């Protein structure tokens, strides 16, 4: 069954982009929606590859013309997914993957209730902070921006229960296999066909990532953010 819409969200620094790139290299017939944004490019980012970089006026014109499936303002910049990507994927008999934040995901779930939603978490708050600071050295990000991203991560993570699947990205290879299993098992499930033995393995792996089966993995992540919020932690 083509035309499945997959939503993937995560706090900045959780490794979502790497997971998405790995997924796209392994899974065929999966289009990726490149978001529009008003923020400037970082590092080696190119227009039309990581994002479509537009002015604030251009973005607001697209909003007024109802050309977005979802859009949001984050850290003073707009981000949005154009409706045309979903239409084009369906016309070409492909599925579509959206890499969007929790605000955008909530908008998409209202418009497309059968979308498959996946939330990616870091192993804990301290690892997330380390990843952000390491990345900031390359991208020359202001330390105040890192602090805002950590605060935002704490706000975003509490929304994990609104997603169908949960990944904790501690070991990259494991997280990639889980993400592949989710995407491929949803295709099998919606096809209505009898799954093969290999497909049954994918289904079991995907089911282990369902929200209802993820509480034990999620608990230490939540606790690390709660502890960080309540007082200084050893580094």
C-alpha cells in the first residue's frame, strides 16, 4: 500500500537526521519532504537539500495561500512542510517521510489521522547536551542557543506519549534497525497480505517500539531531564 505518511520527531541533537539518512539508504520508495525554513543555512547546508531557505515574507505568503501541510515558528524562525510533497508521493506510488517538530506533528496528525508517528529520544539529558556542544563547535553556534535547545528538548520530550512508536537512540545501528522495522512492518500490515517469516521478525521488532511497550526504556530518559531540572548534576 503506497501513500503511507511517516512522521518522525525528536529534540535537536537526538540523532534524528542521521537515522533518517540511514533509513533512506536502505528503504526504497520512500520520499523525504524537505522542509521550508526562514533560518539561514548552517555549515555546508544547501538550498533544496537540507531545507528550502526562504525569506520571512516568502514564508508568510505561502501561509496565506494555505500551501503548508503544517508549519510552526521555533526559536524565531519558521519551519513548514509544503502540501505538494504528500500529493506528489501519492501520485508516484511512494510513501512520504516527514521530519518535523512536535508542533508540526500535532497539526499533521489532525489532518492525516492514520499517519505513522515516531518519536526519537536521546539516552539521557547529559548525552544530549554533549552532542549539542560538540556540534556547536563545528557550526559555531552561540552557547545561549544550546541552552535554549536543551530547555526546548525538555518541553518536547513530555510529548512522547502522543506518538505511536518510541526510539531511544543510544546505539545507532540498533536504532536504525528499529526504524527500518517500523517503516517496513507498517507496509506489510497495511498491505493486508500474509507476512513472510522475515516480515514477522520485522513486525515483532517494530512492536517492541510501540508506545505501550516502551515505558521501561523511556523512564530513565525522563528521569534524567527531571533530575537536571531540579538541581545541578555531576558532569
